[in-house]
C-alpha cells in the first residue's frame, strides 16, 4: 500500500501553530513511508473563507518546508462530486431524502435527546414525497453493531452504531456538509492515513459509516493531542496560539520551529535536535503521546539558538538587514552592510532569534554622530569625555586592529589611568553604540573597524 496523507485546513483564519504541527506530522509520516503528502483547502464555509487566509496558509507551509506533492485540492470546487456520491448512496439504500421541516427536525431531535437515543428521521424508510417541500439528503445510520476506529494514536475507539444520527449529507440548498465532503475527498484523493487533531476524534465515528455506506475503506485515523499553553490551559493567543507568520516575525528560523514542533508530542528517545530529513527517517505514530503537549518558549528558544549557530552566514545577514529595514525604516549603506555581514559569524553564536541578532547587530549601522540614549548619556558624565580623549591616541597607535590587541590596549590604558575598566568601559561603549546592545569592547571595536571606531570616539569627545 502506498501511503497518502493530507493536511486539510479551513481558510477561515491563518495557519496557526497547532495546524503547522499537524501538517508536519502528515509530511513526516508520508516521507517515512515513501508516500505522498497532499494539501486540501476545506473552503466550504464561503462566508468565512478568504483568499488572504488561503495565501497565508500556503505561504506558511512553504516557509516551513512542507510543500505538498501536488497542487492543492479545493473542497468547494468538488461540490458536484459530493452531490453525485450522495445520489449513489440513495441508490444503494444507505442514504435517503428527508422532507422533515426545520421545526419537525428540531422536535424529533429534542425527543431523541430526551430519550437518550440518536436522531432518526421517519423518512429513512421511504414514503410519498410531498411536492411542496424541499428536502435534505441524510445518511441512513446503522442500527446494529459498533463503529470501531483503530486509532493509531488513541488506540481502539468504539461507538455503538445506534448512537450515530441520521446525518445530513446534502443540505436543502444543495450544499454538501463538511462531514460528507471530507469522506468523498479522502476517498477520491486516495488518503490512506488521516492524521489530525484529537478535536476531530468524534468525527471519525460519524465519517466511518459514510465510507461504509459507499463500500469504501476508511483511512487509518491518527488523532494527535492538542497543544496547551505553558500553564496547562487551552492554547490562547497570549500563550502562543499565533499564526506561523508571527513566529517568523519573532525571528524563529523554519528549521528551528519545525524541530521544536516535531518534538511537541512526539519523541525519538532522548534526541532533542533533529532536522526534517533526520526525523523523516524515524518518524513513527506509535511514539506520539496521548496527552496534550505544552508550548514552552524557553525550549523553542533553545532549539532555535542551535539552528542560528549553524545557519548560513549570508542567509542570516540577509534576514537581519531585512528586519532592520522593516522595523526601523533605515537604508543601510554598503559600508555598514559589509560590517554586518562580517560580524554575523561572531554575533550569531549568542542570539536565540533573528530579532535578537538584529538587535545585537544594530550598533554596526548607527549613523554618525551616534545619538546616545538616556543610559548612554548618563555614562558620559564626570570627566568621561576627557578620559576618552586620552584613550583616543592610544587606539590610533594600535598596530593591529583585532580583538585581542584592542582588549589589551584597553587594559593597559586602565592601568595607566590607575582605574578599573568600570571607569572606562561604560563611556567607551556609550560613544561606540549609543546604548545599543553590543559584545565586549574588544569585539565591538574590531567589528566596527578602525576608521568607524575612532570616528565615533572623536564624535563622542
């Protein structure tokens, strides 16, 4: 059997972190078995589905490296096929036309709930169709036996057949229901494994009878637990239930986010750091836990920091410069850009995200004269400028403009002044960076370069 998985988001909102993990698990399972990973946009809710959301979902998946193996399937465009299947079910005697009015259906539903039984329509066994009423198409739900879902994550889930309603498959206006459309699409797309959130677990017991009603084999289901916030509560925007684009804007790398998400509810021994290809070689649904996973930003930062260190320097420089330009609306000249590119190998080892890296690199592109923030201005009091005036010629005389030489020059100057570095460092850092984050002073001077460093000190004096 060739494995086929699918990710089937509804474009009523952007791709959120839980959906991204579902897509990732589908992608990994397909790759693990040499199969096919598909994307289906379930856009039957026409009032809430938007092109903006569709574009954001596809863009987010592409950014994560989870591009589908074929063009997306759009569910609404298949409505005629869904109606065709419903008519076939009527011909098979496993579905029927129901002429109950809305009031009659509501009354019957209330009676069935009061009696602790599933909804049954009196039209399930036929009758003379009234000419003045519209109709829906309903599943003729089974009355005997049980619906068994051998779930690959949750284990066997059994529901008595008599507890399944006569479900509406096609509404009176001819629009197929979600429950029916999903079954038709999964069958026609050849889906062998439906990996989705466990909020869909009860849907499996309703969808399996629709498959059986057409004589189709249902896919194997795997319902993965939801993601909760770090306080154990249902994930909210405050606790990270954000669109994937938000994580991108927060400076996470796609490989870092994917690594974190794959380990959020799935384990492979004690291995924390895995690339997509490494995970695809060993991914197994048997190792997906049944309990809800908890989003932990500290762990995400740790994982992303690993990928920051190993990321291509030119790529990081591009991301940093794009972030600075977008956030500060600055045009970076060629000289400052070259400083940033040269500094990336040093600065990336201490940054957890691209945003942190951009903050740490910002001092390199400050325009002269560098404006000092309040803390930097305070550091320039009490004769600091005069002391920097005495430091300047010593730095001008440095034979090599490199970190170790410059750090030693600062120590020698402090000794000559009979003061500690605490009397020199804050003022020097103020004029070099304006108060922006920067590494130790030897590195800061080295990364800025001789001419820029001496010019900033002179400006500050």
